[in-house]
C-alpha cells in the first residue's frame, strides 16, 4: 500500500525535486550536471523518508517540499564547504602532525607527546590541527561546532597544566 502511494505521488515528487534543484543550480551557479545530481539526491531522500510520512499530519506535497528543501540545504552546505577546502573527507587518522622544535626542546616534545597520548583521539586531533589552523578552520576540518572545539581546548589545557606544561613553564 505504501509503495502505491509513493508511485502515485511520483509526479508530484518529481516536480518538487526538479523545481528545487533548478533553483539551487541557478542560485549557486552550479554546472548542468549538478541539477540532475540534486534531483536524484532529493528523490532518494524522499524514498528513504517515506516511512515517516503521515497523511494525517500533512499532504504528500508538503511532506515532499520539506524533505527536499532540507536535503538541498545539506547538499549545498557540503558543496560550499568542499569548495573552501573544508570538507569532511579527511579522516581524523590522517591528521598526523609533528611538533617542530630545535634540538634543545627535545624534552618538551617528548612531554607533549606523552600528554597527547593520554587524551582521546578527538582531543589529539584538535591539538594537532590547531598547530597549523585557526579555531574556526579546525572546527570546519573536523566537522564539529566551535563550542565542541573550545570544550576540547579546555580539556587539553587542563591536562597540560596538570602535567606541569603550563604556558611559560619549563618541562618537569
């Protein structure tokens, strides 16, 4: 029965997705292939969300409009972040950075590595990313909010201070 409703509503769904996709392509000046990709993404999302449809709450067109609009927003955000080089395609494991320091600071590097080894994988990735990037860039690279990033920084500060590596102090 549910499939029959979806099939009868296919014309409406196709119209909603094509209108939204055309608007997004025009607004963001995307390529010709982007429209077809956006339409397919939206139709696929409608198919996935179909079990959530409740005819007592809204008609199919309203439901389709909301699902398609939300999917388009997500796709556009992803596209914009990738264009800026801030996509989430870089896994945390690939954020290997080493601390570069003169030979006389070797003890400090060892202490920093020891402290970083004791924190979570995410906090370690935050610390390594902050070496080369700003807080905003780090939050984009790791795909987290700045509030989450700042909580990680607070945890890192606490761990480093507990280990005797407060700013301006010599290693223990």
